[in-house]
């Protein structure tokens, strides 16, 4: 007998419907269980898990011939998420599951030997694929039901065990669909950064730069001696970022679902991610890849912050692969069979020392490095990469009076309010431009249109471009940065002082 049930294969961030065709041959004398259709090692091992799960669920597993075909056969299948679909295919082919209950349904889950249904990664994109394909219901592990319920338009059935599922299909012990209204997604939000802007003494100029970076999602580089607070200020960045828009939250959740990095009690990302990889990270770890391509740190930072501390300690090849994702907001991983695209629209916050000893330009300690060594050290960041960073900040040492004084500075909540208002202006501005959320997303073709300047501002920008010999990319980045500064000031036209402030954030000439 032939039974057909449905599962889903994940390739990158995209799901593909898989038809699980199970043929049962009761006349075959020699026991056989064959899985075909480009199965990975974990899928091949499903034979033993399915056999034990069916037997331990007090159902029959005739020791005859089974052939399971995962269609389409040219699509790679990886992971244990096919266990439940294969088990239902076997039960359907042996008349232990009602055929009509298998129609227009998808089955996803890993099976334990005792028949319990376990968590699998990528439930959200799998459910979205099922909904788009017109499936009416999907059966998922009970612990994954809140994540699956983020997708509307399809019924979610939480399954604890294989036996429970079969009883439900025979209407002996019906399972109620997951009730989205009873689950408070916001209550399980990830916490804000524990570092508040009010904890940072002095450094008003640096905090202003961080505010502008947050308001327009502009890349930022901080340069200063050890101990001046670069890492502390970078880690305070999440506390002033605007909340994720609903569509942004779903984007981020989808990526973390694929990477199997969603906390069990927080299926929806409601705070912007903050990633801080170590400088020993590989290229594949940073941009994604592997034999089974997975999102890297830059995709895990999508719609959030990628903090690269001691950025010059990263290998040169690793740094150079950042250039294309920073510009295009996506990363493409090419393999022989397929090219996969992951989103990578992140805010880069980098920090570095000015020289190997760390004290070049320090006001209280002499530098021991030679001019040649300083140039070589700072030269580890290539010109094209530096050109993609909008805000360059020299972080000074905090004076003792400010460090020990009682003066209080703005807290993160106050700064965050200004950032939220600036972002709201940008959302309104980009409502007719799909895929744009912040000023840094603007393409060259519309920068001139959306960044109107006063006559005086045009003049100072023209003079600056000629004197500083700025590239076309630098010109557009200054315009976008000026637009953000004007948004923070709640002004429609870019004024002279907005352009002047944007120019202050250009990299300083090295003097030794």
C-alpha cells in the first residue's frame, strides 16, 4: 500500500515542501526499510527511531518491506525533523492512521525511541512555507507550538507523543489547536542591555555619536586607549535602539529559528540582537557557510548590532568579506548546487586601539611605538572598509573630575525617545520604498531626492567634497548622516550645522 504525507526541507531561510511517499509491501519475505530521495545521515537514522517509536507506542510495525521516497529527490534533506512524517507514512501505509486525516496536513518533529515528539529547529519558516502552500494544519512538537503560532492563517496542533497524535487523528482523544490569544509573546521579551547611558561618565561627544548611529543605523568606529570605555559604550548601544517593528521582529525570529538559537521561553524576538564575536572567528563563522550553510554572525546581527572589539585583530581576509554585506545588506553563499542568500542589515560598531601599545595620542601616557609601526597597525583596516563606516570617533580619557563627580547624565530612556522619534520620521519617509527602515538603507539613486539641503548647506558640502577629495560613496554617506542629524532635530531641510557635524565624523588624518 502507498501512503503520502507532507514535511518540509529548509534550504537557507527558505522552506520547500517535501512529499513523503511510503510504500509498504506485505509480501516481501526479507525485512527492509529503505529511505531514498537524497537523505542526510540524520534522515537515514530515522529508520531506527521510527521503528522503535511505533513499537513503544503500542502500535504494529510489520517486519516486511518499506520504501520511503522523499520527493523531490534532487533536494537535500537534513536533520531529524522528518521523523514524524515518516512515522505517519508508515502508519498510513499499514492502515493504522486514517488516510483522510493526513490530507492537507504537515507533520514536523523528531521522535524519541519511546514515541515522544521532540523539538526541531526552523519551525517558524517551516510553518510559513506550509501556510503559503495552502495547508490547513500543521502538527509540531508541543514545545515549538508558540513559535509556529507566530504564523497566522494555519492551525497549529501541539503534539507530545506519536500515540497522542494517532488517537487525535482517530478522534478518540482530540487535541485542541494552539490558542494564540493565550500566549503573551511580549512578556517573554529578551531583556535590555544592563548598561545604561547614565552609567557612562563624561564622553558626551561619543554618546552623541552613538545616538546618531542608533537613529539612522550608521556604522561606527571608536578609537582610543585601553580603559577609556569603548566596550562599555558599545554594550550600552542596545539600550537606546528603537524597538523592532513587527515585520522586523519576524525577520529576526526567522533567522534565529533556522540557527536554533531561540530561547524556549521567548519564541518572538522583540529586542534588537547584539552580537560580539571574538577576533579569532573564521570567515564562515562571521558571514555564514559550512557544508550545510547556516547564518553567520552578521546575519544573527540583522536589524541589530554587530560589535567587533579590537577590530584590527581580526584577520585581514575576514574583515574584507564584510565589505559586500555592509553595502548590499545581504550575504550570498555560493555552493555547487545552489546559491543561498541571508539577510545582513546590521549596525556595525567597532572599537580599536590607536597603536600596538594602545597609547598613541593619550594625554597621560607616552606611546612607545614607532611611526612606521603605528601606520602599519592602523593600515590593517583597508580604505574601502573605512569608507563604509559613517562615524569615526576618537575616544579621549575621562578626566578625574568627571569620573568622580556627582553630575548625572541623560539615561538611556531619554536618548531612546529621541531615537524613536527620528526613526518614526524615517519610516514615514520610506513608506513608499519597500525594504527601507533607516537612513543608512537609502540607495544612491534616491539620496538626492530624500535629502534636500538649504543653499548654504549645498555650498559647504561642495567645498568639503573638493577639498577632502571624497569618493562618491563618502559623499552619499555624509548626506545620509546629515539627514539623520536633521531628523534628530526634527527638521525637514538639512541645514549647514547638520552637514558640519556630519563632516566632523570623518576619519582624522594620521599625524605621527
